[in-house]
């Protein structure tokens, strides 16, 4: 018995020592050739970020190194705040062949979809996107994934979940283009499909009840839905007023999918927080957005893949036509929005584009008239402001959560540097490093 006790004591002592040695340092100092805090007009050289217990305590070019801190010198890279993508669909990906992927997804069970989504989420985190806003999925997968990540069960980005998007019967967010009953029961309020102000108000409550952080609404037709026109309005003013009023009353923001101008105006009048896509916005809609402070999330990358990518050639003809119409207008509309001073925030519609390629949106923003620094702000402090989380994330400042990434090269000289992420820290934990 004494021998057993002695062995147990030795084993316990060894375990405690090993456990202590394996623990991450409570203070970490990141050093790099450059650092940008998302507030300044330029990067500082010889940048440093000091992190203690998951929070940023000091930043600058000459931040003092606390005693016993773990110093990580990343060399010729640029330290940036973790990127934020405000428009993703984590549970699917269009792939190289639209029809093949469509049928593969039909065969997946919910557990398979969830595991697939966790893989996509990790790709985005490794690409430097420490926060994503998932704008619509089935079976509450985004809520489950969000919870699993926040509990530390799996590694992934911070997720702002919408659960089911709200939409009109037969609209972009409904299952359309198939014979009645082909896929089971008719869509209902639990799927986000409603009619009339009272039903839509209840639909908001339903999504919040089951975990929604944000309310997504399909205000117009869409590209990847059979049976509607891409720019037609689908929600009445009374319905949209009820949706936004109820969501804001419950302290949830509202993101409205709106390619067409008339549907967007309905959402803007109601007080929606963001307009997603905005391919066909006219001068009146853009002026309303400027006056009311409504944000535009242009998702330029989705157009590149849906309108020009390999999968576009395998889409049904109806979808190819709508994609061509949208991409033909979106560039001029976006340039006009910039000229008019409409606020722009970063979103890709990832899922239409490949997950993990989100940073390709930066170059498109710059190609359409944004400066490099303005483009970077759309995915950092501006996106955090859209989420109402600007006091927690979106910049490298004392007191903020330590979401820090490093990109090879200098994104102020070459915006494509954002596509070369070599280091990712989320909430003070290193999840990718050289």
C-alpha cells in the first residue's frame, strides 16, 4: 500500500510539473517589422503588441517587455487586427461544379453538414478571419458551431449567427423551383418563411429564441434561387417595419439581402443596419443610405465566383442569366456608392466563394476605388462597429480582446499581402504560426 501511495504521489507531482510547463505564458509580446492598429493613418515600424491573459495591454513601436513575457518575433511581416467577414455561409460551399455540389449537399445528414461547417470555419480562421457573421443556414448549425467554438470544444472563429434567414413564400430564402412536396413539408415560420407584419414579428422572436445573434432578411430576389427575379422586392414596407422594429427591440441588428433598389429602399426606410450585395441600387437608394448611415456590404467576391468562376458554367441557365445581370451592374453601383460617401463594410458571401479565400475581397475593393487603408478598415474597425463590438474587437488597442494576425509583406503597398496570413491569434490563443 505504501509503495502504491508513493508511486501515486510521484506521478501526481510529475503531472503537476508537466502541466505547469505546458501552460502558455500569461504575457506574450508579438514583434514584427510593421504594426497597424486600425485607427492610425499608417503602420508603425518595429511594431509590438503586448498581450496579458487574452487582452491587449500595450501597442506601439517601443512597447516595454514585461518580465517573464514570452517574446515572439515574427520578422518581416505586418501585425493587424483579426479580420472580420460580415457575410458568410459556413455550412456550404459552391465548389468547382455547381450541380455536383448541389446533389452532394442534398445527401448530407445534419451531423455531416456540421462537421463540414467546422472544417470551413477553421479555414477562415487560418486565413486571418477571427470573427465571422453567418447570415443564414438550416438546422441551427451555425448556433451549434458558435457554441462549440466558444466552449473550446473545437477551434474556429468567433461566430455571429443568424440561424434561418427570414423571407417571403416563394422568395430567395424559400426553397423554390421544385414541385410541391418534393422536399417534404411546406416551408413555415420555423424556417423563417412568413407573411404579414405579425407573422414576421413572430419569426424574429422565433429565431432569437433559438439562438440568433443577428436577423437576416431576404428583401429581394437573389442570384442562386430558381423561381424569382434577382432584383424584385419581396417584403412589404409594413412587414419590414415589423421585422426591424422587433429585432431592434430585442437588441439584434438586421442585415437585409437586397440586390434591387426598391427592396433596398424598403429596408433602409425601416432602419435596417446593413444592405447586403446592393447590385442594382439607384441614386435615391444610395442617398438614403448616406443620410441614414446604413452600411453597404458589397460582397464583390461572390460576383466573381458566381458570375465568372468555374462553377458558373455548370449552373442552371436561369441562374447564369441572373449572375450575369448582377455582375454587369454591381461595379458601377459600388463605385457610385463610394463617390457618394456610403459607409462600406467587409463581406464576401463566402460559400459562394471558397471558404479561406475571403481576403481576395480586399483587392476587389481596391480595384473598385478604395485605398488600401480604407479597404483594411472595412474588415477591422468598421466591421466591428457594424456588429456593435467596436469596444471589444476590430483594432489593436489596450483593453481589446487579443485578436491579432500577421501577413507576409506590407498590405499598404500591396493589398494582396492580406492573402498571405502567416500568424493568427484569437482571444490571446495562438491558432496558427510559422
